[in-house]
C-alpha cells in the first residue's frame, strides 16, 4: 500500500513522469487501436466476436521476426506480415468462420477461443516459448535531462501504425469493396438483395482484419516483445476498446485505444508491472459495468 | 422402461465403485474424470439449462482451492507464516487436523463460492450472450492475476498443502471417492432439479427471458440461485483438488482459464447442451481424447485439443445427445406431427 | 366501478420522437376496454409504459391504486397485470403443456414451492385452459410447429394460466384467419365474464373492437383524441379524420 501511495506521489513530484507515461501509453495504444479496429470491423460486418484477435497479432510478429532471422531487413516485415496474415485469415475464414456466421454469438466466441489455443500452441512448437524481438539498431532520443526516452524505433512504429490506419480509412471510404463492406454491416439482407456478394465481403473483411492485426504484430515485434502466449492479452484489450467505443465508430476506437494504452501504463506505474494484465482486465469489467448501469436506467440489458 | 433404468443406474454405480480397484494404475485419471463430470454438469446448469454461457466458472474452482487450503491451514497455523515458509515440512499436521481441516475446508469452499456467485451474479447477470461470457471470463482472469500478486496466499508460488497421511495408493483411492461422491451428488441433484418448477423456470429464462419477465417470473433470483448451486459444487471440487494436487499455484492450476475453464464447456457441447446425460457423456469422451493425445501426440496434444474444440463447436454443436435426439426422438418422448395426424384418423 | 388502471398525463419520447404526450386514460375494473388509433399513433408505446418495459418521462400510472411507473416488468406482472405481445412470444421448443406449466403464477409461489414438481392440479388446469382455447388436441406438439394463429391462442391461454387480474392484449386478432376471429372474440368475452379478468385491448380490426369493448380510447399522433362508447367513437368525426389521414 505504501508503495502504491509512493508511486502516486511520484506522479505529482515529477510531473514530467506523467508525460513519459502518456507518451508510452499513446504509442502502445495506437497498436491496440489497430487490433481493436479489426475486431470492430469483423464484429460489425459479420457479427463474429473473434477471441483469436491477439493471436493474429502475435503471428504477424513472428512472421516479421522469422524474416529478420533469415537476413531480410526488419521494415520489410510489416508489409510481408500483412500479406501472409491476409492469406492465413482467408484460410481460417473458409475453414471455420464461414460456418459460424449464421450461428449464435457464443458459437463464434468459443470457436475462435479454440482457434486461439491452437494458434498459440503452434507458434510455441515452431518458435519456442521464449520472448522474441527485432532490434532495428536505431538510437534513442532523450528529453528533459534523460527523464524521457523515446527510441526512434518506437516513433517509426507509431508512424507506420498511423499510416496503416489512414490507409484503411481511405480504403473503407472510397473503394467499391469498402462501400460493400459498410453496406453489409448495416443490413446484410438488404445488401444481398442489392446484389452484393456478401460471402465475398465476409471473406474479404476477415482477411483484412487478419492482415491489419499481422501488420500491427510486425510493428510490435520491433518496439516490444512477442511470445506465443501473449495473444490473449491483446484480444482482451481489443475487446476492452471495442466495448468502450462501440461498433462502427473509428474515431472512437482510436481514442479509446490511446486512452486505454495510457490508463494501462498508469496502472502499471502505480500498482507495479505485475498488475499490468490485471489492470487491462479490470478495465474491461469496469467498462462493462458502466455500460450495464447505463442500460439499466432504461430498463434494458447489455446484449 | 423404469426397470431398465434402475438396472442401468445400478451398473454405473457399481462400476464407479469398483473402477479404482480394477484399474489401480489409472486412479488419478479416473478421479480427474469425475472432476470433469462435476464441472461439466454444473456448467450445463447455467449454460445449457438457463442459457447463460459462462466462461468464468473456473473462478469457483480456483477460489474453492484457495478457500479450502486457507481454512485447513488457518485452523492450525498462521496462513501468512505458512505460505512464507512454502510448507517445507516444518509445519506438521496430525490426522485430525488434516482430515478435519479438509472437511471444513471443502465445505467452506462450497459455501464461499456460492456467496461469490450471488455477488458476481448480481453484477453480471444484466449482461447477455457474449457479453456475459466475456465478463465472466474477465472475472476469472482478473482474480487469477490478483491472487498471483497476493503474498498472504503465497503469490505466484501458490500453496503447498500437507501430503495425505497414509500410503500413496490409499490416498489415490481416497481422493477418487471424494470426487465420485460429489459427482454422484451433483448428478442426483440436477436430475431432481430439472424436474421441478425451478427447472421449468430456468428453461423459460433460456428460451425467452423477456417473456419470462413478462410472466412475472423472478428471473434474477432464479439465475442467482442456479449459479450459486453450481458454484457450491465446483467450489467443493476445487477444494478436493487442492488437497489432491498437494501443491497448486494461481495461474496454471487454480484459475486455469484456458485449460479446465474451457474444457468444461467443450465437454458439454461434445455431449449435448441442455441434456441430463450430455455433460457426463461429453466429459468421458473428452477425457479419453485428452488422455490419448497426451500420451501419443508428443508436443502436439494442445494443438489437437484446440482442433477438437473448433471441430466440436463448428461441426458438431448439438453433441452426442442432441444427435441422438434428432435421430431417435421417440427415446426422449418427443412426438412429431405425423404421429398425431395418424392418431386422429 | 373503480378504475383498475389509471394513466395520468403520461409522456414518453425516444430521442426527439414524441411517442406519447400527456396521455390520460382509465380502465374500469371488470370491463373490456379498447385502444385504437392509426399506425404509429403510440398505442404499443403506451402499453409498454404501463407494463414497465421502459421508464416514462413524465406522468403517473396506477394499478389498483398503486403507483407502478417506477417498477420493472416482472414486479408489475407479479401484481397481476399481464400483457401479450404483438409478435407472439411462446416457448417454441417446448410443447403446449410445458408452455402452460411455465406460466403458473409465480407471485403465488414461494421459493421452496419452486422446488416441488408440478402437481396433478397443475396439469388439469393446463389441459382445461388448452381446451378452452381449442388447442387440447395439439397440446403435445412442439409449439414452434403450430400455426401463427394457434400460437396466438396458446399465448392467450398462457396468460390465463397466470391468473391475471388485468390483461393487456396487443392486437389479438392480427394475423388470425378471419373464420377463426369470431371464436376468438367469444373466448375473450368469456375470459372477461367467466374468469373476471379486466381486458385492455389494442385492436386494428374495427368490427372486433366495436363488438367487444364497452369503452374505447382513440390515440392519434401520440395524443389522446377521443374517448367514448363504441357508438360514440364510430360517429366521432375526429376519429374518422384521423383514420383517413385528414388530420
């Protein structure tokens, strides 16, 4: 308890610490937001709640890591992970997801949970259970007498995450496929009547989600670590963000992603690093509870 | 028909009693099978019969373990000192202290978990469908993480309980019968419960909760009681596990979300959701599959298990009993249109 | 005669859309009262407000003299004020008898009563009411396989099983084969006279409502337009205009 109070005191004593925490939070939050946007897309378009979301992220990280091990430049990892995970996402869609779309939501939740276990274990068998990362070999910038350190690799990571998000937004707004996806999300039956091949839209959406996650993972491996069993924590964060922001609300997802990144860093600072996972899950519970109370005021439930 | 059933039940009971003596090498596996049956049957109380798919029932298992251990230790020693020393054989338990502590611990675990179910349930039962599943999963994960940071109960190291005071084989049989006794009690209990008005009410909640509300059924109360009953049995099973395992820790053995936490759901789906025998049949099949893959698929067993989950959920969701019900509806007393039409002529 | 339901100046809006504005009405105990109005005039919203499905913005709703506007659905249902749904809601996976048994009134049940099995009387009562609505022959069928009209009858029987003092029926004849409507009117009237249940009915079919109700309220654009006996309503120029869209 004393330690917690001490940590809180530190925030007031050295306000610059806040800046560091927020910066760190925003940088990791940008990557959470990518995974969360993919989840919101799949959830909104085909009503599938993907619990394997985090494992797509981790798989993307390993794709990039493998490339570097085989002598390819690290920055190539991001586009390659995007393409490879696109393919994997498409296969998973055809084998599993396409068969759970019309079923109740618990089915998709459980099927993707099984998928998550499988993917984590396959990664474990292929690459071992050690944490892995890719060192870009760039310098670290220091501000405020070294209080704040910003590795250039992290900056590059954030810029790449932002350009990826921007690319997806432009694609969804202006391309034919993007329009078809948005139409299907609003009313799949009407979309089908209007001649949209919803099956194709679903396959595309799920592959796109997988690819976004893969690219996010390739960025994560450059700035942090990956490990076969880290997937679940990314899945939980994606759920936290989507539950907080709601579906089909991209600015909301980005804001919630950044906010949750920052909150989590604060939690880790105050309670200690051992509580990081617990803080993420508690945030989920708090948000669920908040939404529940909101609904209860209208005598409704959270469906 | 009734006589056939009596014979069937007697045979199963007789087999349950002689099994550990006939297959002494599989004592622990058979005990685990009973554990699977317990968690599957209790999961089906909310998941299959009431329509609330919890992914967090493992919370009661883990909490049961800790409560039972803390009670058994706390009756004799200071829990903080005990866990600090990590057991280590310094702390001795007499037979009375061991068995008395175990009995009180297991019972206390069940009761404590029932209370937890009421508290957590009153917060989470406003969540429906996938939100309920995610919310309960969150509760289980969060508790595991918090407990692993709680030094008083041993933190990430967990707790080492005293060893069974007799010889090893007797110990195995002892724990087998503890699990079997709880398992049989659960079965008899749910068989009776599903035949009462209570059973009808929770089925009504599953099929259309809004309609049940509109009919004036105390939906929240029924949901809480059902979960509390399930939690009672799971908590007791957790308590037995704590003593059987001797040493347990929070993330891998107590709050094992992705192991037992998901296995119980798969057992129920495999056997048939919302049926009396489904969870039992599913638990047996799943346990067999798991033991076989663990022994023969070196390293790949987890992948096979994940695949089993996916295949069950995607392709075989009605389970064995659901499939039988579809193929042989007359076995279950379901009448179909043609028969009525035939009678009318 | 006293009013069993008293609605006073109730308003309800969804976002910017005003569904009910300053609606007042009274349903007299033991009568059949009708509620009519063009599509979108706020009839079902008013029903939902009365049974507690959503909170109201303003006003008061009393049932047997007790203010119920702050109660949730189940509490109101347990006081004996029940509703049926416009989109019929029955338990499709169960057969007719099971549907009836589930509908036993829980307000008369203590929790330990719930741990008993259904009694012979329960079954007899279920059979009797199924016979009353003409579904006795079909009682063992999965009720999801029944026709829409039969499902409506089953829902009605379920409501009777619950022994309400007052029953709100949302379009009981919608989607029912015209040849069966007379039989249904007859049963509704008998439920009122034999079981003493007060009925409050939303209905689009004018012939039905004029035939049944002693007193009729007409809503238009969320506001109470007219109130009177069937004759008065039939000859009220404002009601005719509202239905013909001259409003």
